[in-house]
C-alpha cells in the first residue's frame, strides 16, 4: 500500500469512521436500515461496475480505488456529517442555508480533498488523464452516497417514506454525488494541462465552485421547490448535466483507445512491439481474449507478465500523445525514457508467453491506421538507464 500511495493509517481511520456512521444508522432505525441495505447495495454496485468499465485501457491500482471509496464513505462522510450537524445548530440561520450552502460546501470540500491528495507523492503518476480523474471522483462519490443513503433509510419512519426515499435517492439521484465530485475532477484535470500555476489553481477553484453550485441547487430545490418546480430543475439542469458527463466519460474512454492505436505504429517501427502484438494490443476485446488464453495455457506468472506488458504499452502511448501535443516538461521527458525502458523490459519478461499464445492462436487482421505526427525524439534522462521496477497494480 505504501508503494501505490494508499496510507494504511488513513484507510484504518476511514474504516473506523464508516463503522461509526453505520453503527449510528443501525441505532437510529435497525428495521428500516435492513430494508434499505439490499437496494442501496445493488444500485451502488451497478454504478461501481460502470466505473470499472470506463477504466479499462489503463486500469487504476485496485488499492487506490478501494482507498477512494473508503475516503468517500469514511473521511468525507464522517467529517461533513459532523460539520453539517454543528453548523446547522450554531451557524446557519435556517434549514435552507444549512441544506443549500452548508452541506454542499463541506461535502464537496471533503470529497474533493481526496482528488487534491492524489496530486501528491506517488499518487500523482496515476492522475494522467480525464478518465483517471473521473474514475477516482466517482469512487469517492459512490462511497459517500452509500453511507448517506443508509443513514437516510435508517431514519425512515414509514413505508411511504421508504418508498419515497427509494424513488428519489436510488432511481433519481444515484448519480448525484459522483456527478458533483466529477465537476471538481474536471477542474483538476484542466489544471494539470496548464503550466501556469495561477491558471491551474483557477481551474481547481472553478471546478469546486461548479460542484458546489450544482449540489446547492439540488439540495435547495428539495427545501423550497416541491412537485413541478423540483421536477423542472431536475430534468432541465441535473439530467442534461449528467448526460453531458456520461458523454464526456465515454468519449474520453474512446479517445484513449485512439491514442493507443495511433502510437502503436511508431512502436512497431522502433521495434518496441511487433506487428502481431500490435494487432491484439489495439483493441480491448483482443486484450481480454489474450489474458484468458494466458490464464488457460500459460505458466504461473504469465498472466501477470502479459498484463504488465500491455499496461506499459498503454502508458507509453498516453505519454507520447501528451508530448506530441507539446506538453513537454523535464519530468515528462524523464517519464518517457522510463516508459520506453519499461516496454522493452516487460516485453522481454513476457516473451515466452507471447510466443506461446501466438503459436496457439495467431492474431490476424489489418494493421493499425497511419500514425499521427511523431513526438520529438527525447533522449533518455540522466539516471534512467536501469530497467524500472514493476509499477504496482
């Protein structure tokens, strides 16, 4: 966990906070808590699988995904629950202020804090694309929504209230917290594209402000707008916003695939991969088929070697795309040298299973399309001549 930047102490604290929050919910209403347990679990798991589908080209380390979920369910939910309770009693003049200003402020701050935490230390290497930012934001938001929904269900007082909660929380608003946190994530991603520090900070603030505004509109509408007014806000603002986010996420996933396909041609020309490997590396279904064959016919460790090789190719394709766009920094140049060596190192490690799989099931088809303009030649950075250690997954 230390190698991927998931501090064990923070995860333990998050787990304790989750236990405390769920214990409070059970104490508040054990019967209604049990009633809500299954539907909440089903909906949250369905959303989790959606994010895992999105994160297929460059899968994030599972431990960091778990860390993000625990942060949302424990750290963010616990801290914001305490701040919301105290400020509702002693700071805000009425429920509207507490719901429309206080809750969005504290909840988006505590959820967004994880994304800022991801920009430090080893974790920063994982935040390289819009998909990365959206996936971590989604995990944090789903963790928060899971605990919050269970508390709401536990506080239910009748069947009618429980049905209303199911319709509003499970059917209409399951995407709410991931959506709000994703607006902060988009701001952070745009900040990473800028060398100007002031502009980067400005994008982060803008993303957080958008998240807080959307969250405040949602919460405020439940206090002052009922019936038709609430539905108008929901269908004219939140649903289009969510649809736009889904489109952006799917487009980003597709764009990652195009980057890999485009960069495979120069990799073949440089001898980093061969033509047959490029054919199955170019699509996710063929990669999945290759992993199944390695699991069925390979020796112990072959599947892991194959996965390391394909991950290294994907990461090299992404960093070359950024260099080709002119996003050149000394750190990125050093990372490029590391990634080139990583592809060579992991291909040599996986060569026995690659040869065996080609013998069992040769891949045929058209080669990838012609490449985009090549990135400038980048010499190896000093101190980056040794094969890199395996990237933790």
